[in-house]
């Protein structure tokens, strides 16, 4: 597993530190760009990247704006003063184009978890030069909820400032009864059944931080656009939607099924869905992650054959 760095210029000149992990296998089966979730960082994906490398895939990953272990706490959880939602998506497109130009194989895939999956769903509406996409821990919130969330975040941003760290908005989004349903030990138990994973997340200063008011608005905007623009995606693009049956982001499976059915209704020809029984939000960090890894790698192998 060889690691390299590349500086990619993102939206409006933003510098993306793209990390490249090359497989040691003789045959490079494909290249995969990974998009991480909200309030975390690329370091939490290194175990999965090792598995991808072992299976013959090169992996690429970077930290989104306002994320990363090297950022001071004051800069965490903030995209931009204006159009942060669009800039984060454009960053991903720029990273995609870089990988497409420099990859060591003909085949190319996109992986996104949680917020990363929502960004991925926006990306594939704008850039479709890939062989497949895997959406992990995605959501399919109702239109009214998205519009109400953006309006509320706007109010907080206007009165308190766009960079205001908002425990109120964080609580409204991630500490509702839905999210706390399975939280018996900590408020982060909805992430995984593995207590060690939850404890490590909570102990990591670059994880679980409260975001700025404008960032919450951008997140809800990304969520809504992922749904409202689905028909703009190439209809023959292979898509795998994976979620835990106990993941509140996917409405405990109901939202995942609705997302899958919407893709089918729109005429997408190659969409697969799997709900992992009793698993929570972070499938890559669940107690049965070996099964998840195998399924994900099998999907990439088949679609990039």
C-alpha cells in the first residue's frame, strides 16, 4: 500500500490535498475515489482502503472543506460564506477529473458515505465518466423537511452569523428521538454497534464537532439537491445503495427503499439495494464489517471487470 499526495485545485482555487493509495497487486483492477462523511476525516477510512488495495484497487481520498485532523478547531465545520454546498460538490468533481486523468487503470468508481454519499449523488448529476458508484449510509429526506431545515439554518445564520457554531442546529439534526432511539450508552451510539468505534470517534477532536450555521444550511441543500436532481444522472450508471436497517439517516430502511424505488421509477437500469440487518450508520465500522467489505469489493470487481 503505497501512499502519495497530489495537490488538486478545487472550486475557486481551493487547494485539495488528494491522498493516493496504490495497490501492490500486479494488476490494477480500477481506481476508486472515496468521499467521507460530515464531521469526520479521511483517516477513518484507512482500514477499508487497505482492503481495496489488497483486492487490486487504487484508492483516492481527501478531506472536505472544513474537515481534517490538521485544521484548528475554529475552522472545523465551515465550507464557505457563500455557495458552500456548490463549492463542496465542485471540489469533488475536480478531484474526479484529476483521478480520471491520472489513474493507472481504465476503470473508475466513486464511493460516498453519509454526507459523502449525498455529495456523490450531486456529482453524478454533473459528471458521469465513471463505471459505477456506491452510496453508503445515504438519506432520502422529505421535501418539507429539507426546506424547513434550510429555512431554520438561514435564520440562525442571519441572527448569529454564518460562522456561528450552533449546538441548537446540531441538536435539531442529530439529537432527535429518531437518532437517539438506539443510544443507550452515548449520543453517538447511532453510528455503530461497536463501542470501541464509537469511543474512538468521540475522543477524536476532528470528529463529531458542532458545525457552523451556514454549514448546516449547506448540508440540507446538498441533501435536497441529491433528491431533486436524480433524473439528471446517467440512467445506465450502475448504483449500489447500502445502509444499515437501524440507520436513522436512512429512516431505518424506509428512506433507502424510497430512494431505490425512485431510481427505478425514473428508469435507471442497474440499481442495487442492500439493507444490513441490525447495522447502524457506519457500515464500514460495524461489527460485521468483513461482510460489508466483501460485498462492496465484489460490487466494484463486477462493475469494473
